[in-house]
């Protein structure tokens, strides 16, 4: 599926809001436009608060933006809630996918249905602080192609994870190091909170299934520079986690595919 068409630590939301307002006095008069995609599957309880906080974080800086909620045909009223908000604020849009599942596919679907120059994504469960958005945008405008909200950068935190989950996460990151591009390796290639310039992803054939789009972006896209801004991974506000054996299996398949592309295909071309 092709796509056509600050070094401060952010922990609590209140602290992030104060820091962003101090460090980024204005993003006005820029020709850039941000499209922030929020994939959703049964996130009706989380979205009103998330959309309020995201707009409150972005509005003072004057950046042109839209927030696109991509709903995978939820049955909990997600579409109705987002539609009601969109009626009051046209910068919020709802896109519904039917008969499809997968976080990466939802993100790509949202990106294809916008004309923004800067593409972004964050989770719907409030584990990513929307107050970090101005800092991410500022870093893109400063010249970085890809800016990541990072749990592993200095000052970042994994949150209330048990030791086994932390070990599995660290192992998953370690396995990505050989296939990431030299000179732009990210400390948190598994993050679901990032912004990237549209020109970097156009024409790339992505795997629509799975949950780890950032890793594929890091390995396959035309990126000159990467910045990571630390934050503390929060607790899910409402609803249930989408993590499952299928998610792990999709990640394993993606990893194998990227290793083959990186090493075997490159060896055959030499």
C-alpha cells in the first residue's frame, strides 16, 4: 500500500503544557499543515478528552492543523461522538473503515485522505500526552524529517510496566538496531507517537497490517534526520488494550520482512 496523494522531559500533562508554552512562543505564519491521525477501535470514552486536550495544546501556537480520527467500525458509539465534535469544529474529521483492522492500516488510511505537509499519529487511549505536540511540531519546523515522542530518550519513562514487559520491550528495540539506517537510529523505534514530513513517505509500499508503522518508516523511508523528545508513557484512561498474540505475530513478520529486504536483497544486488 503506497502513500499517494527541546530536550526537555514531558511527564505530567500539566508540566508538559507549561513547558511547551514557555519553549515555543509561536508557530504562526508557517506554511506547513499538520494532519494528526488518531486510530480508534472502541475508544468512545477516551476521545472527547483527548480531542479537547489536543486542540488546547495546538490552538495557542497558530499552526494549521486537522485531527483525523480513523474508526475501525467500532460498536461503542465512537463514530457518533467524533461526528458531534466535528460538527462544532471542522478541524476534526471522522473516517470509518469497514471490514478492516490494524493500527498501521488505519494510520495510512488517514494519511492518504489528507493534504497536509506534516503527518502525525498518536494513540487514542491518552497514554501519549497531547501537550507534547507543540514541541514535536517545533522540532519538525526546525528541520528534522522525523520527530518521535520517545520513552527511551534521556528523560523518558515507560510508566508502570512490570519487569517482564520492560524486558520484552527492550528486546524488541534491540532487534531493530541492525536494520535501522546508520546515522539516524532511534532509541524508541516502537513508539506510536511521531510526526514525519509527507515527502519522506510518499511512494513507499508499507505493510498495512500490524501495529509498528514507525519501525518500517525508520527502515524504508527517505529520512535525513531524526529527533526524539522524551515523555512518560501514561496509563490507559478507559477501555481495554489492543495488545494480543496477533500483535506480536504481526511484529515478528514485519521484522523478518525488513531483515530480508535489508540484508538478503541488498546482498543479491551487490
